[in-house]
């Protein structure tokens, strides 16, 4: 059981900034995210795109914003449960919560802050009529353990970075890698595209474009995929394989959080914006893009503000009746849980002769 | 109001809406759909309009001459589902006066 003060669901910018604000109040945080890395959409969808409305940053890349937020909250030693989706929440008799992930990891905290953005990212599944029959029987939408492909025949479908990068990686692991994409052009980093070209020329990646997987053949397990190729003349053929990995990106779904008994409106969680961004369940807060209230704007900078106010309310729940006044970091410095201290340099008093 | 144009949008339930869209607010078709809430929040414009998610895919039903597809839109559509010859990404269609009378249908949510 992982124990913490504030359990944050979602490790995007709002969740990461919560760690900092909570740390100033001496509250510890742990974050759960369905993605394998922190940053949320900023890391997953547009790490190389600039953002222009982060205060004091005329321009910052989404990926750099994630790095900066991680650096800013580092001394408060946040815990992470990554690659797991928060599945259930159980309120205990003492008012605390136990949140369990899809992999069974349990987290115990007096306060839960949902900073889940648009929801957890789920793989987009191609529209192949019998694909559901082969899920986990040779069809995987995400690569979790590359070793399982050792000496296997693998077919990857998709035209983005993950299709390219995994084709490159698995060309050293699998006995055979076939990459299938609907067009001849790929959209990915130039070096990935060039590397695939090189591996294709070496015969290490079998490239089939423009083509599409339209069916799966097998009995209890994938044996081959049916491919339709549309260059010059249309033709259909089978490729023998042990695994078919469609990589068509991820799309966010509110998911299990929708069943937690929270008031939901327009795919978002209703909160009390006049006070502390608490939901209809005391002790559960929703901050950032995942919440809604009159006048809500889904902006990172609004998430930062909401996180800050939420932490004050969390302090009251965790330390009932305990006195506290807001301090300025410039005045009080920042004392990390790791023993570090940041503070303003002392003014020098020196006589002028 | 003189900059406004009329657009017909068929939502994902097959209902047709006739809406007015401003041409002077740098809005794109995805944003027009959102401003009239013709698709639930969180099901359209997920990436915010970067041609990176295809949640705003629509089928162009009228024969308007639309701005040519750029590489990123074409690449995204090549990975999207339910794509037809008349598919476009709403976020890449900036509303302009030439679109008066445009008729589109929203593609299914994935």
C-alpha cells in the first residue's frame, strides 16, 4: 500500500504543479498516470509544439514545460505510479480513500486530487472486424514488454513516431518485422524515417505501403494478417506472423473515474469554484482540464491556480484546526523533503566610505 | 454581422444544424462545432486544433472549393479511421467568406 497526503490522479502540468504547492504546505504527493511518462498531453501528444500563454514564458515547448515542472517539484520527492490507470476508489470509515489501479496497486490518502485532463489515454483500435477476438492473443495495442517479441514474426501498422520507433527497435529483437502503412509518407522525426529507410534497404524491415491490414487469421492466436495493398493494382494477401501491433495513437477517455459517483457534466467533473475545487464527494477535488464550473477555461495556467487553492483546502482536511498563513517563497525560501533549501541571498550590509 | 456565413452541420446523431459562423475571429470549423456544442466537450478538438488527433474529422457534403490539405492534415487522415474521399479535419478549415453555404457531416467518434 502506497501512503501519501494528496493522491493526484494525472501527471500532467496541473498534477505536477500540485506537488510543488502541496510541498510548500509540507504535504506529500503521489501521482498515478496511465501513460508511462509524466507530462500528460504535453508529453504524449505535442512535446515539440510551443505554448505561448504560460505566464513569464513568451514561448516554451510543451516537453520543456514538463521538464521544468518536474525540476520545480523535485525537492518534494513525488511518488509515481506510471503506466497504470486509477480504476476504483473506496472511501474508508475515517474519511480517507483507497484508490486501486487496473494492475492492483493500492494507494491510501486522506485527499484525492483528480487532475486527469481529458481522461486516461486509451489506444485507438483499428476497425478490423475480428480484432477483438485476438486481443492479448497476438494483438497488442501497446508494447509493454519488448522481450516477448524475441525471435517472433511481428507486423506493425501505423505511420507515426511510435510505429517507426518500435519497428526500428524490434528489428533487433524479432525474427521478422513488417511495417504496414496506408501511405508511402510517414509522419515522424526525420531521423526515425531515415533509420527505417536504412533498415528496409538492409532487408531488416519489410515495408508495405500503401496498404492496410483488413483482417486477422488464426485459431485462438494470430497466425497471419490479411493485407490489402493499393499500389497500381489492388491486391490482397496474407502475411504470416505471431504478433500484430496496431499503433494508431491514443485517445483520452474519462474512463473509470466516470463511475466514482462524481457529478459529471459535459465529460468533466463539476466542482465548487467559489471555494476550493472540491467535487460533490468531500475530500475529492478535481483540478485542471478535467473539471467544469461556470466560466471554466481549459488552460494550463488556470490549472495552476486551481491546484494552488485546492492545496489550501487539502491542508485543512489533513491538519484540521492547525494554524497557517500563506508565505511568499521569496521570504520563506523552499525547504525540500530531501533536505535541500532554496532561499533568497541575504542582503549585504556594508558601509560606504 | 456582415462577416458571418451560414454553415450546415450534421451532428453524430444525424441531426442537421444551420449555424452562423464569424469569418473575422480566426475560427476554424472544429471551433464552430464546439461553440455551438454540436458534439460533447471532450469528444472533439481533443488536441486543440493541431491536426494531431482526428477527433474533428468531418465529411464535406457540398462542392465548395476548400483550402488545400497541408502535409500534417493529410498525414493525420492517413492514420484516422472511417476516412472517406471527402474527409477533412475541421480544425484545419479556417472559416472564410467562400465557405458560405458549406455543408459537412461529423465523422463518428472513435
